[in-house]
C-alpha cells in the first residue's frame, strides 16, 4: 500500500474523543496544582520568623556601634 492509497482511517493523530477524557485531564491538572501549592506552603518558612529589612538594619547598626 503506497502513501497515496491510505484512507483517513489510517491517519495517526492525537484526539480527545471521549468527553470523560477531558474531565479526567482537568482533574489530574487540578490535583497537580493543588499538590504543588500545598507543598510550597509547607516548605516555606512561617511569617512569624521573618525579619524585616528595618529590623535587620537595626541589628546591624547595633553590632557596628558595639565595635
């Protein structure tokens, strides 16, 4: 069979034919996003331990004046 004799049934392509496939892909994408947001929140330090730039400048100034 030559290339010109192929019918459209023989064409290979990516198709989302079933409506359930799109829903499943959306569910997987949503779970992926939720997992990454949750992992990011758990890995970031809490806001109570953060030092503001003003506090850091005050600490550096007091250390410099002590020398």
